[in-house]
C-alpha cells in the first residue's frame, strides 16, 4: 500500500464518526463501535520502516553538528527572535564562550548534546577523537565561565528553550561513566546551577502557558529537561515544573488540533503537552486526562496530526527557514508521539497507532532532511537523534 492510498483510507475512516474514545479496558471501556473505528483507523495506517540509531546513522547525523559547531553565527540583517539577534561572539570567543556556532545559541547547545549522545552510544565512531577534541575545547572551564558571566546579565534571553537544552546536555553527561564526561559536566555545572535557578523562578511566576508551536512553548521546555531532573536529582526545579504543568494543563479538554501546524511550527503543541502530562501523571490518571484532551483518533479533528508535512510545498526561497522548521516538525511530532505511546497502556490501540504515525512522520523527515541547506542542517541532526532515541 502506498502512503497516498493509506492516507485516503485514513480520510475515509475519519468520516465514519467522531464519538468519544476511551481506553479499551477497565471501567471506562470504549463502546464497541468506537473500538471498531479505532481498530479500522489503526489498520489503515501504512507500516513504515523505522530507522534505528546505529553507528552508520550516528556517523551521518553527527556530521551536521561537527560542521557547524565552530562556525560563528552571522549578525542578522534584521532583528528577529531575541535568541537569534542578541547573542554575539566576542573577542577571544573560542576561549570565553562555549556555544557560539550552529546559527544560533540554542542550536549550538543541542548540537553539543547530539555529539555527546552519539559518542556515548558509539564510542568507537571514526570521528570519536574529533568529537572529543571539540567537546573538550567548547566545554572548558574558561568557556563556561564566560557563558556564566554573559547570562548573569542576559535577562530572558533563551528562556526557556536554550536553557532547557543546556540542562538536557548536563543530564546526558551526568549519566555517562566516562572520564571526559565527568570533567565536562563538572565544568558545565556553574551554568547549570544558574539556569536551574532561573527556570525555577520562571515557571513559578509564569501565569499561563505558552502554547506556540516554536521555541517558547512551555511544555517543550519541560519535556527537554525532564530526564535531567531525575538524573541530577534537581528536586526544586522538578517541583516547579510539576506544579506548573498541573496548573496549566490539568483542565485542558479537546486540544485544538485543527490549528496545527502553524506556518513556522516545528512542534505539535497538542502532542507536546500530552508528552509532559504522560511523564507527570500516574498512568491511570494520564489515560483519563488523555481521553478528554485528545480527539478520537478516527475523527476529523485528529486528521491534522495524521498528515506528514511536505516541505516541497514551500517554494519561496525566502521561506527556507520555515521549510527547515517543517522538516523539524516531522521529527518532533514523531518523538512526541512515541513518548505519548509509552505513557499509554500496552493494550490501548492508540499506542500502536501513535507508533505507526511516528514512523510515517519521521520517514518524511528523513526524506527531506537536506533540502533546506544550512538553515536546516544546523539543528536537524540533533532533532533526528532526539527522535531516534525514543524508537
């Protein structure tokens, strides 16, 4: 079955009805008709080959961060997002800054994370000596001290997105039994301490969540740093995030999937929110919440999340950045869907459907990974690895 014919079947099944859907077993068992429609929806999804993060794949993906990590960002022609237009390499930046490449500050951080994760999994990579050399140079004591000095006066620069990636990087280092990793994490800790305190204050004071499909999304930042919280035993920040997530999202119903994706989105706000709630809530509570939050998978309302985005639809050269985000969306939707699938009971057909949808989205991302040039390559290696470690 081709992807196109499978999607036609999805659309057809979506027209059959949109009755509420619940977990398949237990007191809230779905009506037989809903279960039948859900099963038909699942069976209509194509079985897409799922890539794995093996050594050859890691070698290919790390080529992107290796190519940009030492490439200082160019001053933008016009002021854009604050994190792309505020931070500037300074004199002697190679020794007084850690994250100055890969187009923008946060992409330099997530590219560093990608290199750490790949090296941690495949220490015998052909490029391993080069990766270690770059990490040692970027994560030196003077480099981190320069970052700390800058961020003490940076205001809301990179809050929460870039700060969250930094904590994710630290979590990766702390969980790696490697002499270099221990040294890098020790060097990074002063910046992590500063960021943990800043993020704790940020989430405590945030009155309502940011629900955008790009960097400032509140649930996105929470998801990125969640593993760090456990590894580092950062209970103060964990409490702030947990309280904020419950305050923001507990009463959310019928997520507005029809608005997805926005013209420059690289995440699914609905799936990102579901992913963090799946981490915070006990399993039974999450299922009950998800039942009323996410539209029935076979309903027209869920349809926008079933359609992989085609970057070829963007033909205007001036919109290459939007095209790169569309490719990123493929991997981030895939990653988010896998995380939600883990939070659902194994017997729930929605978990299996999410895994098939995840593979579909990721397959589109793999096909289009290089069509946006440097505007994509500076971060897509990291996004792809982020997805692949959830497969």
